[in-house]
C-alpha cells in the first residue's frame, strides 16, 4: 500500500482525478473501455467534477456504484443523486453510462443479483473493475462493509445487502470484486479519520477496511487524516 499526503481535501480531489484519468486512458487504449466504481462523499464529488474537465474518450467510460442507500430516486441520501450532479452535463457522459444500483426494486435480493450480472456484462466473468474508489469511515468501514454486519462474510457474490446502518439498509460491492480490481484508490480527508488511516496503513484486519487487498492500493489523504502516520511516512521516505 502506498500513501500520498496533500495539504487539503481540494488537492486530494484534483490529484485523484488526474490518477483516474491516467488509468482511464491506459485501460481504453488496452481494452477498449474503462469501468470504475465510485463511492459517495464530499471529496469524491469534487474528484468527479475535476475528472469531468479531463480530456477523455468519454464514450468508453462506464461508472458503477460501490454502494448505495435503500432510498427513493432523487433522495439526497442517494449517492446516485450526487454522482449524476457531478458528471452529467459536466462531462461528455451519457446517462446510461452511469450504472445505478437498483435499490428501488421490490425484491432487493434479486436486484443485487441483477446488478452482479450487469457487472459481468461490463467487466467480464468474474468482473474485474479497472478502478474502485473507496472512502474510510471513522468506524473503519469502507464501501458499505460495516463493522459487525453479515455482509462482511459474503464470499460467493459480488453485490450484497447490508442490515440497517445509520438508519438505512444499503447495497454494496463485496470483498471479492473489490479485491479483484486493478486499482483501489482511497480518498481520505479530515481529522476524524486519522485513527483509522493509521490502522489501515498498519494492516489492521480487525476493521472492515483492513481486509481490502493492499498490493494495488493507493491512499490519497490530506494532512489532517494522515496525522497519526506522518512521522512514520517521513521515516520511510514516503
């Protein structure tokens, strides 16, 4: 795992957009398309707005969701609402190139299976995503892989449902598909994340985030989030 530290969240977002754009160009040149999975959060929306300014062959870009709350279409709690606001009308991306998790379905178990099938159509069988963007919660969760939830034990599905977490059930990518991805790009900002960044960097598998594969992982953090590891990074010359 590599960690890069920047002064603030805005810089983290801009650097992340440049990395996503670089990976997109390489993937499209090699395989004809780029499939990325996006999480929610303020810094990620800034990243996506910065990404929309990049000169990319947008017709070959597909955006899927890392996770989504079970909530109505257009609800402010929905990651999709902000994902569309950040990209549609900004980048030359058609609405159908953003692949929404079907959280409004009456049968959510079937909906999760259908989203898994859609990912196979986009990214092969089993699906290998080009890039998965993740955040990190103060409780150590990432995606909607939350402490104590049975979703942490799912090994036979790429998409699964959680129990209630902060008032909502969620649909989420699981460890198997995240850990198959070609790159995991973490964006972590704010001093409330500092303890968990330290534990993630140390390889603490007792937190959900610590079970994500490290060999293709890059963490972009602001100084506040990296506060507990700055001294060790300097010692290592990172």
